[in-house]
């Protein structure tokens, strides 16, 4: 029923001390002695004593405090899986290989569907179709007019779906609501313990048999 279900689906700012350590404030100016000029042979004037200036106090550069580390962001909530949200049906059957149908392609017979869980037990391909090596396991649950399914083709991800169904004559119409809205019409034959779904189309004649658990 793989083909059936295929129709559905910054920069970081670093704060550091910016003040540079100043050397002494002002260096004292060296006093220059005023040289006395003698009028004639007068003695030179006393050398002016330069005022000894004490060095200014070294300017202390302010040490910048490091910025507080930002708190880590909380992780985002994980998204819920879309496919698994459709149902929680257990796909407990075996992987079923495709087999070549024998004789004439069967005619859908219709019938009353029984509530229950059905597992794929036969996947027949009739001419003009041909068998390929794919294996799959599929489970269907019927309850009133509600239908759930899970399909797992070997080596691929599971597919799940849910919706409603109705029968008319030998035709079964499925109106899927999950994972998306879509309608599908199939031929069918039902007994108290089996459900056979027929795919009939251009180049395709398939019969998928499900057995009630």
C-alpha cells in the first residue's frame, strides 16, 4: 500500500582599564640662576636658587572592571513530530514481499467492514504491473467510520495517517484529515476476518490483503 499512501503525503565588548598611568604630574622646573652682570668688575650676582619642585604624584590609571558575563539562552522547545501525531498504532506485522498475482485480476466484491486491527499479509501485482524487490509492513485500524493506518516500506521512514471512510457498493472512499486533507477511492472486498483493497489504474492492477488480528 506504499503506492496508496504515496498519493497523500556579534561582537563581544571587552572592558579594560583605559586610564594610562601618567608619569609624575608636572616635573618641577629647574631653577635657573640669574647670572649677575657686573657693572665693571662687580661681583656676579648670586646664582638664583631654582626652586626644587617635587615631582607630582603619578596619576593612577583607573582599572576598568570586566563586564558581567551574559547568561546563556534557554534551549528552544523541540518540535513535535508531524507523522506520529496522526496515531499511535503499533505496526506489528511482518515485512511482506510483492508477489505476482495468479490468474485473472479479482473483481472487488464490497461487503460489510468489521471493526478491528488488520495487518498486511499479501501484496499481489497483476499484469501489466511487475514485481519489484520492495518489502513493506502495514497496519490498518477500523472503528466505526474512523480509519488509522501506518505504512513502513523497508529502508524508508514510517508513514502514518488518519481520517474517515465510507463504502458504497464495491468502492471504499477514504477522507484523510492527517497529515493533510485528501480523498482516495479504492475497490474493496470485506469479510469478517479480511479486507482486500484494490488499486486499479493506468498500468496498475494490485490487490493488498489485510488479515484481522
